[in-house]
C-alpha cells in the first residue's frame, strides 16, 4: 500500500482527534519500532512498520468499529422512513458502509456494534459460532424456578426448533421492585428474549444488552453515547465463539 504520514496512520486507527494526535506525538508517546517520533509528517509503511502508542502496539485498519449504547426509540437499521436510526446518532464519524452487528428492537437498549467489517458481522451473528449475547431482562411479575429451568433447557417459541439452552440467573430487583434476570443466549432469533419469556407466561418490561462475546458495554457511555473500539477489543471479537 506504500507509505503514509504518521499523523494519518494515527487518525486511521482512531486513537484520538487530530488535535490530540498532535499532542501525543509532541509528548513523545508514539514510536515507530524502537524510535520515538516527534513529527507527524514522518512517513511509514503500515504493512512493514510497527507503531506503538504508550508502548502498546497498534493494529492498522481503516475499518471502523464503534460501540454504541443504543437508547430506546431508535431502530437498528441504516435507513428508515419513519423512525430515527442508530446510524443517525453518530456525529463526527464517517458513517458510509457502517451496519449494526445484529438488531436490537426499537425499545431495547444497550450494546450495539456498528462496523463496516462485513465478515466480522457475519461471524458474530452466525448461529454456528454460538457467540454469547448477554441481556438484562426486567419482568412485570415474579418468575418461578420452573420457568427458569424451561428457559435453561430450551423453549418452544413457535419456530421450527426449540431455542438453544440459555444461561439464566436472578439479579437484584430494579428500583421499581420488578424482578430482573441475566439471560445469555447464543442465537439471534427475531424478538427472541421477549418470545422466550412470553412462552413461559411473562412479559418483558425493559431489555438491555450487556455484552456480546468478549465485548462488554462500556457503562461510562450514556444512552446514545458511542466510542471506537480498542485494538484489543477488535482482536477479541474476531476470535469470539466457536464453530
Ligand atoms: N431479544 C428481543 O426480544 N429483543 C431484542 O432486542 C434482543 C433480543
């Protein structure tokens, strides 16, 4: 691919804004190989050179990986004639080619990965990979141990096959005193959690995705907040799940 400027490289891997990148370089926090470089105009070959920021090796990629704390009221789509979309929430990010890795319902909140890395999306949502998706599920009414056992074993929700076994545990009730579960599923069927709870006679009043494989929602992001993933988070996602 030839050489590019160091400041361009750092912008492509999203370590900060243009202004921050200038500062990082000036402060001597960036190395190419063993050499600290204090000029953004320095050229390097992303395929040959190894770049470090604060002694952590960077992975060069022009692809974008964004963690969004999806708020209720927006749809997990790139375009929608009626409703606001998750893509519409992103400011100061080039959104061309970005898609959500799986869908959350309009009223569901929490972790949503947006990326232009199609193979990674496929990898994360493919049923054969069985990547864990962990949800916080608030219910209208108390749920019995028998119902939890049914969810754990797999439940008939009107599809061709039962749901795969899920992990379920009780969490402390919410501020309204309503029961809360942590539910981990390995598939991504349409309205899956709501349908699973419905099948055992329960209504979900609030649903939030907490993690997807190794990627946990950054709780410092307010609803509607987002950030780029770190190189370590991207690497972990690429190897998530099992065939
Ligand atoms: N299950 C649901 O029912 N809704 C979601 O948004 C995600 C999982």
